[in-house]
C-alpha cells in the first residue's frame, strides 16, 4: 500500500515502533514495531493506522470535555461502587456524544478511505475492521492495564468507525479503569488513548486465541503456551470459551525437532462470529459449535508450530516474555499476530517459593482448571450482574458465570475466584494471577452448586485441577528462598507422575526426577486399557462409541496412546532438562488395569495382585506384548524425535535375572538399546532377590533405584494394602536396612548408579540420614518434602562434620 503522509492526528502502523509508545500507546506501538521489524521474518500483522495521543488530548481539550471530567472526578471515592458507577456512566456518555474537532475527523476519514480502498474485493465499503484501544501507560512491564479499554470487532463503514473511536476514547473512563488508576497511583490526565483501526482477520470462520512465551502458571520459560478455539478471539479472552491448549518446547523447536509437548482438547462449546445482519452496536454473536467439531483440535500440529516460531521471533525481538493474541483466517488458512505485549506476572516473580498444602479434608463441591498454586477460603458470593457489587465483602469468594474487566473493583477484594466458563487465558485467570489469588475456572456448575454465604476452600495446590471444598479446610504455607539452598552430600531428586505439575515442581531445588511413574501418566492421560484401544473394532457398540469420542482428536487408537504417553513424559522431561528423568515403565497391578475403561475384559482376577501379574513378567507375556510395544514407541519418540535424551528407563518388579535379560533385549528390539544415544536402563531394587543377587542383576543394567515400599513388604511379609498389619510397616526395620545396605554396597563396588525412590525418606528424616551415611547417590522425594528434607540433611550433615 502507498501510504499518505502521517499527520499529527493519525499514524500508519508501518511507520510506528516502540519509540512511539507515548504517541500511540503500548498496543499500537507494538503492532507498528512488528510490522516494521518482523515482517521479513514471516510474522504477519494486519495493516492499519492509529489515532495519536495528541489527537485524544485535543479531542478532550478543544471541546471542553477535559475540564468537565476533572471536575466530576475531583472528589470521587472509587471504593464507593455506586458513586463510581454513576460518575463513569456520566463521563462516558459525554465523550460518546461529543463531535470530533473537524481536522481530526477529516484525517480519520482520509486514512480509512485509503485502508478500505485497498481491499478491491470489498470496493471500500464491505471491508471489516477492528477498532482497538491503546493506552499510553498500558501494558508496560510494571503496569498492566490489559483489557481495561474496549475493542470493537466487525466495524463496517466510516460512520461506524468514527463512532467506535469515540467509544474507545470513552472506555478510558470505564469504572474499572478509573479505579485502577486511583489504586495504582496514575493521574487520570497522565494516561492518553490511541485508537487502532486494523483490518479484520476472518477468524470468525477460522480460529484464534492467546499465546504466551512462558508457562503462565509456573513461569517455566522453555515452553510456548498456546490457547485456541473456533471463531473470534474475544471469546477466549473474555472466558466465554474453554479453549484447546498446547505446549511447545522451545529447544526442540529451535533444533528443528518434534516439539509439541502437550495437546489438550478444550470444550469449545460456543464460538464468536459476525452477525448475519449487523445491528447498531451488535456486530458479533455467540453460536453453538457442532459436537463433532468440539472433540477435534482447532489447530493442526503444523499450525501450532508455526505460531510457536512466530512467538520465538517476537520474544527474541523484544528480549522478554510476551503475551500475544493471534488469529487464523479461515478463508486463506493464514496465521496472523493481532497484538503483542510484555507478560506482566510471572516475569516479575522472584526466587522465593511459597508452598501451599491442605492439611485437612472436605467434600469437593466443584472442580475446574486451577489458576496459580495457592489456596484461599471465605464465604461464597454468587454474582450474576455487576450491579450486585455492593453486596461483596472483602475476603468473599467470588463465584460468577464469567468475569470481564468491569468486575475488577471487586475481584481485588476476593480471597478466590470461581467461574463456570473460561480457560487459563480468560479474563478471570489473568486478573487472578495479577492479584496473586487462586482461581478455579471452567467449572461448568459453580453458580448452581455453590450457595451464597456458605464457607468454602478453593485449592489450586493439587495440580492442574482446581477443587472447591465445602467449609474452611485447614492448610499451611511454607516459604523458601530457593537461591540459598545449602550443599548436601547427596542428590535430591523428585517423584513426579503428574505432567501438568512438572513445570511448577521444576522450580524447586532438584537434581532431576528419580521416579516418573508411567502408570500415573496412563491413568491421567489415557484412562483406557491399552488392549481396548488396540482391539477397538471388537468391542461392544456402547463401549466402542465412548472410546471413539475420547480419542476423536487423534488419527488412530494407537496414535492416541503413543502420543498421549509421549506428551506426558515429554512435559516432565522438558521441565527438568538437562537433569535426568527416570521413567518407570507401567507398573499397574491387574486390579488397577481392570479399573481403566474396558479393562475388566482383559485382566485376570487375582487374590493378591500386589504379588501377581505386574512389572517385568507382564512385559514378557504374549498377552501384553503389543501394549508394551506402544509404551516403548512413546519413549523412543520422546528421546529420539524430540531430543529429550535426559529420559532414562526403569524396569519395575523384576523377580529373576532371566527376566531383566529378557526385558533389556525386548527394549532393544523396540529401538531402546541400552548405551545408544546416551540411554541408561536402571532397575527397581524392590525384591529381596534383587539385593541377594545384586551382582548378577547389575550385569544387565546401569544401576538400581531402591523401592523401599515393596522391599519392606517382601522382607517383612506384610501386605501393604492391608490395614490389619499396617502398624508393622516400617522401612527402618533392621532386616529391611540390612537388605538395603547389601544393594547400596553392591552398586558402589561396581561404580553403578544407586538411588532410592520409595516413600521412606519422605516420611522419615532419620532414614534419609542413614541412607546418606551408606553413600546413596540420590534420594527421590515427594515434591512437598524436598525443601524440608534438604534443609534437615544440611543441618545434620553439618553437625556430623563438626562432631
């Protein structure tokens, strides 16, 4: 496009950059920066122009609006929600009804004609535009005004554009924007607005969403987090839609390897589209998404990777973590970047970690997506309308269908937030993170299941799923300065089986993961018996339909299993790279496998499954051969295709030397050859036979990881599932310690790895001390005991050294 000369009132995006922040605000300066500097790198940004801050000031000053607004706000108490609402409405009405100064209107008309006229197909009249606000103090690293001002979509014709610009100007005096400036010490006169007029991307017939160049919950910065749903992006930003979620591993992406860590199918029940017959003030609407489309992913892997590459280029250009809105044009298939701004929450987090942990229990009333890792409690306050604000007391738990920026004055008073709708990038989630309070979003039923005045506890400290408990459940908070962990004479690793918590756990001090249980991943990521997937065509119709619905987003039943297991393992491996992640192949017992969907048809009934068909003997059986092959394929993909060679393999419950020989040979046949591509194979040492014949077992593996739970069970002849003998179960029994000492000594004499991944050291600090004295190389602990055990060992080893 041939640009006319910029005026003092209007500037083209292509002539703007970050140096123009005071001229056109944060959003519009950023759009100009990307068009100017990233277009050659393939980052597509829709063209447009922006009105200037000077134009806004003249609009207020030359018309006398500025003096009237200042007088109206002079004595306003922003904590009085009714007075705030009345003042805001009065000011906005005055702004919207005020005609433009003639020169400003002429410049906007000229720029619009040039932008719309370039769309030959529309002939200048059918083109559709977004009119967005951009405040001069907005989206700075230390001031988030995100979402406070308005965006107008599907604006058609110059009269509608002029009206939308006035609406944008008026939105600087939304109730929440007035309150925000007061509470954060900004003078109202110090903030100006620019209106960006941008060509619309036809994501109404495509998809759109938000992406971050770091994980929004944990601050993990080696992943790109992408949300996506059908239709216009406002549906995702508002929280009206529960979107698909993707994680992409930056190092693998840069290396040209397979890089998608996670694919999560969101509900996507509705989408925002253009209205067929645009009415005044109503140009978009929500419509239902076809149920079959809801079960599919809204982006292909190739599109996810393209977005992630754009994100990397933008992050590298800006030199900081970024929060980016994107859209896919459904007509052309092209992906566009619509906005980019600095991420303002996790990038400011320090090195102190606060660990929240429930110490009591209660009835779970609703569950949804956890935002943050905190716990909050208070009385339920169900609000259906912003007019109910004055009934909300500080410390209440805000319960709503969804929130929007108008709710900000009460959100900052809440102890927690719970919504029916929304995903991890919706408005409620963004504001909860900014305020540092827990939120559970996308519950579906919160406004019906929770009742006004009832005390509840909102827990986001239990993984990806946020839980709302009846009553005020006891919890504790422990803070640790992670930069100041003392040295100790052993490596502290972690037991991690929940991929969605891996990024957060990796912020704890660690030397890697000593136990990643594949059965935990299969249970959470798959939930279906592997043979039921492999033999789907033979199942009865109702079961087959249920499974087909669960796996609809994946090419085949086998792909579903392999990709989902690979996603779970790669999330953990990426979080802890380059430290080792020891993945234990599945160790379900037959009763546990039977509990998976379709499992009853394939599993034997055993009187004592703990001592039956499990571990190495299962892998070597003909009935399980094809299932084990899928596990191996997933791990080979993670190691060889994604490049996460920090993944090590562990074999559980090996009864005989012949069994470990057979399993190591079988691994090799499936492309996991010990010693190739830095692959270590270790063995669980959890049967007395493993310690008694340690030398012979160690001939075939790279070391032992001691499973103190099963070892105690088998040395003492105790069924650890039986409450009748539970009182005798103690890993510190002298007989158990004698066997553990044999195993540790054998490994040390052979120069092989020896660690422990059982429960014992997490529960008993004195056992941890004993293991250190024996020369154990590593202890793998439950994440909630890592810091306490580390500090205890530092104290006791220091005392021993002084003694």
